[in-house]
C-alpha cells in the first residue's frame, strides 16, 4: 500500500475546489495552480523512483482488498505519463497567464484546468474499469466547459459536435462495461486479466474487446476522428494545446492498457484491426495535413497522424514496437503542446491562420521561428530529436511482426508530416515581413514555456539513454501482465 498513489489525483482536485472561492483573484488562482501542478509533478517523480526500487505501487481505496474495492495502480508506464503530463500542463498554464484573458480567468478557467488534469491523472492510475469511466467523465466535463469558454461562434458550434460525440462514446463505454461485467463478474483490471485468461478470450469477450476499441478510438481520434480537426481548432491557444497534448493520449493509454493487460489473447483479430485502423488514420491524417493551407487545420491533422503511429507500435504486439509506442507517446505529448502553442502565437501575431496572408515572421521573431523549426523536425522524426527514437522502434516492430505495409505507411506519412509543417515554416516565417517592429515585445512573456518544451524535445532525443532503465521497466510491466496482477493482489 502506498498513499502517494492517490496524490496526483487529490492535489489538483482539492486545489481546484479551493480555487472556486477565489474567482475574482486571478493572482491567487495562478499561484495555487502552479503550486498544485508542481507538487503533482514532484509526487509523480517520487512515485517513479519508488516503482524502480520497489516495483509497482498500489493503493486499495477504503481498505477493501482487490477485487472487492477500487484499486489504484502506478506502474512505470503510468508514472512516466504522470510526470510528462505534470510538466506539459504546467508549461501550458504559464503560457495561459499571458494569453487566456481576464474574462476567462474570471469564469473558472484555472479550477476547470485542474479538474481536467485530475481526470487525466485518474485515468492513468485507476485499476478499475468503472473508475476509468468516472475519470474520463471528470476530464470530459471539464473539457466541455473549456472548449466553449469565451462563447465565440466557432467555439459554440464546435463544442456542440464535441459534446455529442463524447456523450455517444460515453454511452457506448457504459454498454461495454455492462457486457464485460456480465461476462466476467468483475471490473477490476487485474481480476479481469485473470478471468479473461481463464476463459481463453472466447468470441463474446473478443466482441466486447472490439466494442471497447470503438469507444476508446472515438476518444483518441483513432480512425473515428471526424470530430477532432474542428474541435481542436476552436478554443484559445493554451486550451487547444493541452487538448492536443493530453486528451487523445488518455484514449491511447486506455487502448494500450486493456489490450496488453486484458484482451491480448487473440492478437490476430484485435491487433490486426488496430493495425488497419492505425494505417487508415495515418494516411487520412497526413492527407489532411498536406492538403490544407491553414495553420490550425495542418496542426490538428498532425494530431491524428500521431495517434495512428502510436497505435501501429501496439498493433505489432512486440516488445520493440511497444517500446516505440511508449517513447513516441511521451514525445507526442511534449511536441503537440509545443507546436500548438507556437502555431497559436503565430496566428495571434499575424491576425490570421491562413498561410497566404503570413510572411517573414522570423525577421521580427527569430527565436519563435527557430523553435518552430526544431519542433517541425522533431514532429517528423528527424534525428537526433525525440520523435526519431519512437519512430525507429515502431517501424522495427511492425517489420518484425510481418506488417511491412504498416511500417511503410508510417514512413511515408512521416515525409508528408515533414512537408506539412515545413510548409508553415517556409511560408509563414520566410519572405517579406508584414508586421511592425513595434510588436516585437509581445512574445517575450511566452517564450519561457516554449523554450522549455523545445529543450525537452531535444533532450528526450539526445538523452534517450537516460530514461532507458525507466522505459524498460514500463515495457516489462506491459508485456508481462502477471507483474500487474501480483502487485494488485499482493502476491509478489
């Protein structure tokens, strides 16, 4: 038992509730938000050290032993995601200080932001399927308000679509949970793993697995991504960045978790379907990114490509492929936050998202331009930046599994991604500048979070060996479900 396991959920939740009382005191809310996310990151780091030294950490809420109570479980995979989430959410929050506006601050932006992180962290830590649903809803309800906060026309239009899609996926989630409980008699993930293994994942359980895949694909933007480009283009930059960095990743995490822990017995069915969905997602996302000349559309379609690539590693059902998915997942959280923040800044400075009306920004904002250049190379997987490591492992995993077509699509779409983001760099930053030199001081406050994220994507690539021991433990727990089961039931 480790009470620290629950702290990444309690810290932002309690702080968010406390901040509701300080609606008109933006300075107090900013301070409390920074403290909460900083403390969450520190706890996440301590948890990672404990996991490395002592194995998977668990907490049985209320003292009820598994599978009768609700289990909270922190393995190295969830620990690394918790730390990455804390860092990225803190940097996006600092960016919001300079960009979100007093009106949104006065309408509970900071509490809602922390509630969103509460749901994300809870999803990473829960060891119970129904509790996963609850954490998803906490995250989604917060996102419903954040996406519409400000009440602009495009926000309201896109928020309706976003809410309806997520209500549908939540309904399907409950249906899938009901069928799963009827078939197995439990919702504890470790217990489910044992029950499904005993039953041999028969036809009914495989059908339930596919239903869960549909649910999480809707939430992750895997294949069923028609709602994503508009929804992620509507909110202000800081909100769009945290959505792109985290919301789809919770769906991705859920797919990886259940198809490595529970439904891993029929990979020739489930993992093949995941591979086909990943291939279609990468292709359609890359085509969208290449086709548009609008910064918002290009960046949102690149979110879709990233989802497909991460799932390609899972589809390979191999250690090396899953290692690539984990590396790329962490990279993608960082790089999507960075590139959305820079893209939103460019749009704010130029007054438009249309590339044909933007030119020469690097003359006035050289740091912004070169940070975008580094982010673009990292997004495309150019060495030695962070995207390269994950793509190499994913490609190797797909080739080892005999999915040559899937690996080839990953490489082809990487070139399309590079073209799409370099299109922004060459058209938006080069050429004659249309902006006044007087505006130069406007970006000074926001350069700090952008610089830190840029350094992170460089460091994660150059210093990949530094996290290898942690990554190895994360993959070991994913590839060996028995480690997770023994930790939850205290059999180790």
